[in-house]
């Protein structure tokens, strides 16, 4: 028997008890060949069958009250959608903050990273002595220790010729430092004097320049009053700390920034020999090297950057505050709607109590309304957020993407938000006395 026949059989099997409910019309009979064996019916527990029958008989009082005042319902859904939109955008910006600022970190080919103790984050790295790399080679398990240079500077946009910021990165092209195929395929090119690779994910007006480079043309521009040649492209992307990146050789880096000594490095990239634990090697390095260097595993280096934006930067706090504000706004909006609804039907609720309905039934009606508002208000909030994510991603080159986890997170927050509002709105019901109403 095919899947379609089984589905019809299940439907007919469910209809065995549905026609016996007093409020349902008699349902048409299906062919006998499509009926599932009756032996399957006992597989449904009796309490579950009773719950299904009870739900079928229950009047959806919460939905009927919400649907009765359609204008009030639309206002409530708009308020919830706005609160969800605010939470979606703040969470999206927060995630983009961490993801964009650690893309370079994640692409580094290093098991352990050495930085200066004064370093705050990648765009604000202090320098330390290259001698520490030579000392690191004395530790058992260290395979290699290579320097890397960083510097934030101003360059002329090759397309608009306007000055803008860019992060310049230099390393030894004979020792690949990034897990980026576009970079590793062009290592010979950056060995040429004053030659760099440009980040096609940079923020700004670079579309025409990128198209020309893709066609095989080379562009020239200026950094520090020195003419440089852009021979190729790679993909990393803009971040909150930098609008774009340039990659070149360590020799070209030192030519561009003549005041920088080769012995003053920004990062030390250490690779560990096979069979050695990077954490144990890092512990040995911490004990051996002086206090003028910070030793971090690759994962700790990524967390080091995230921690800066989370705790030492106002941006991370602002995004977290935005999520909280969206939640509070939603609680207030839903409370106002439910409180108005309770006040408008306070006599009806009092009548229910006089008829013998208990408080938990009336509370259930209000909570039912809050859950309906949460579900219906979430959908337009999600839809508008998807459109704004796309718009933000196109305008800023930040990694703004909707994920199932984030959607579920906001949905749970919306349900909690509406439940709290419903719980506050029902406090008046508990104190309602039918004798006072009539």
C-alpha cells in the first residue's frame, strides 16, 4: 500500500471518533480498502484521546475576543512585530559584530598566536620584539614561529581617489599565513615591489575597480605617498574595526611604513609539530617567555577579539541593550492590549465566575490570547527582518544572515514576552468579585 493510501487510511482512522463529537457534521465514508486495521487504535493512549475530544469541544474564547476587535488586533500585532523586528536587528548586528571582526582570526594558519600584552584587538595591535619568536623555537613541540605585521592607514580609493581607511597586513610569502585560497594562489605576485592584494569584500565604492581587476587589469593608487599596484583580489570582508584589508609581503610592508622596524612585529604565528597538544605547548611558552608577550591558542585568540567587543567596546553593550529594550517594549504593548481587553469584558468574566468557572479557566483565556498574539505577531516581524537583513548586508558588507537558531530564539522571547504580559493582565481578574459587578 502506497504512502498516499496510508495517509488516507490514517485520516479515516481519525474520523472514527470525530463524527461522534456533538458539534461536528457527519463525515463522508471512505472506501473500506483505505481503512487502517482497528488493531492500531489502542496505540493511542486513552488520556490523549480524551484530551483531543476536550480540545475539539472547547470554545476558542481567546481567539473570538481578539478577532472581535479587528482594529485592536492589528495594532497589537503591529506592536509585537515591531518588538520582534527590534530584537532581530539587534541580535543580527551583534552576531555580525563578532563574526566580521574574527574572520581574519579564523583564517590564520596558526596553532598558537603571540601578541603584545598591550594589544586591545586586531585593528589596535601593539608591537613586541621579534626576538620572542626565536626564543619560542626553543620550546619542544614548536614547529615554526613566523612574524606578521599590521597597520591601519589611509589610502586613496583606486576608483574615487578619495582617502579612506584600510588595514594593511604583511607576512613572509614563503610561509603561507592564511587559509585563504585566493591569497595562497597569488603569493608570488605580492613578492613584487609595491604590489598588494585587495579585499573584494571591502566597504565602499570599489565595484568598478574590482570589475577591472577581475578582467586581469592592474590598478595603481597611493599609500603614504608611495605608489602601489593592486594585482589581485581575495575575500574576507569589512568589519566594525576596518572598512577593508590589503595583503602584501613583509618586505613591501616595511617599504610602505619606513618608520617601522622589522624587529617590531604585531603577531607571532606559531605552528605545533604533529603529536603535540597546542594547549600544553602554549602553557610551556607562557612559563618560558617574558611578561612582554601574551600567549594564546588559536581559539583563545578569537575569543580575545570577541571579548574586546563584548566588554571593552560600547558597541557590544548597545546591541545587548537594544535586545532588552525590544523585549520590554513588547511586554508593554501586549500588556496594554490584554489589559484593555480584560477591562472591556470584566462583566463577562465576572459572570463566568458567578456561574462556577474558576480563576484558572479565566486566566487560561487571557494566556490563550497572549500566545495567539505571540504567534501571529512573530510572522510579520520575521518577514520584515529578512528584508532588512538583505538590505543591511548589501549596504555594509557585514555578515547579516538569518539563522534558524536566531529565529527560534526570538520566537521563544516573544512567547515569554506575551506570557509575562498576560500574567500581569490577569491579576485584575483574580480580584474580580461578581457581587461588585452587578
